[in-house]
C-alpha cells in the first residue's frame, strides 16, 4: 500500500482539477446558453435591439420612384439596391426618415464582375463575360482596367440598355 500513494495523489489532483474546471465553467458560460439550442438565448434579443441598417429595395422607391421603376423592369430587378450602394442607414435615418448624407455608389468594375466574371461553376443562364475579350470587342477605346469600364457602355439599373459612346 505504501507504494500506491502516488496513484492516490494523482487521482486527487485530477478530481480537484476537474472540480475546479467545472466551477470556472459555471462562471464563464451564460445562464441562457442552450436555452433555444447551442447558443446564447439572450443573443436573440440583443440582435433584435441592434439598429436597422438595411432595408428592402421598396424603401428606396419612396423617394426614387423613377429609378426604382426602371430597375424593376431591368435585368437586375432581383438585385437589392444595397448590393451596389451602401446600407440605407447611411443615406436616411430609418427611425425618423430624415436625410443623413448622399448615398455612396460603387461604380467599380470589380462589383460587376462579382456576378458577371466568366466562371465554369456559374449557371449558364447567368450572363458572364471574359473581361479582355468583351472589352476589346465592345469598347475598344475604353481603358481595359479602368475602375468604371463597365459603366462606359452599360447603365447599372438596366444593363441591357447600352449607353451611347461619348456620353
């Protein structure tokens, strides 16, 4: 029995360490954890109390009806306004409806190519382009890597409507 004391000490250390870990865990894990699933139940209310930043594209129609109607008829009708513009809260206070600031517009070709760059994984119904071929064939005078090269020919709200060169 004298030679087995080190086993007893190791066992007591493991049990004490486990108890300490359980005690610490009790302080660190919130009470609402696992209330609705494997997350903090209080997080649902926290997310609901965050200020709204985004809005449906119909919210833009209240002030920009002409652009909205054009957009609804175009090939980008399913694209939300905030994909190309900033969140609506940058432009309008969503609580009061007051004007906040001018709406930023992303005019970069990188934005257009997020959806229209030719990739084998995209569905064949998605309009796609090979950038170099498309630009050299349709806009040979446009600088091929300028930031706004897509907008030299296409209108963003209805890209099938071509701009007149020189506009």
